[in-house]
C-alpha cells in the first residue's frame, strides 16, 4: 500500500533502502552515478528550494541533484515543460557549482 508519494534523490533512496534485502544492489548502482553524501544532498536541495523560484519545484530540484547539469543547455533539459529565464538559470547553476 502506498502511504506517501514524495520525490527522492538517488542519495535519499540509498538511505531509504538501508538494511533491506536490496541495499547492496541499489547502493552499488547509485554510487556509479552520484558522489554526494546524504547530508550534502539535503543541503543542496534546501539551497535550491530557498532560491524561491516559482518555476523550481521539489521534483525539479531532485532531478538537478541527480543529474548535476554543467551548463544552461543541460539544465533546460530538466525543465523541458517550462522555460527558465537567464537569471533563474544563473542562480541554479551557481548552487550546482557549490556542490561539484
């Protein structure tokens, strides 16, 4: 039964499956793609959401954390359903650079 639907970054998923039967498989897969620790990912998400951009929701923030785009072109692929203006793109990319 589904109790709650909440977007999770790959790092949060790794923490969520701790002590389960699939822990080693999931964490092994996640480590191939993501180098952040749980605390870093949580801080990263908080900084992104604290930008108070109307177009940036929690799901977008999770995708930014998982993909870590390096430029505006990669970032705009995440926001395919909306268009970010130059200022919004710049603010998000500045936060990303802090965590690379």
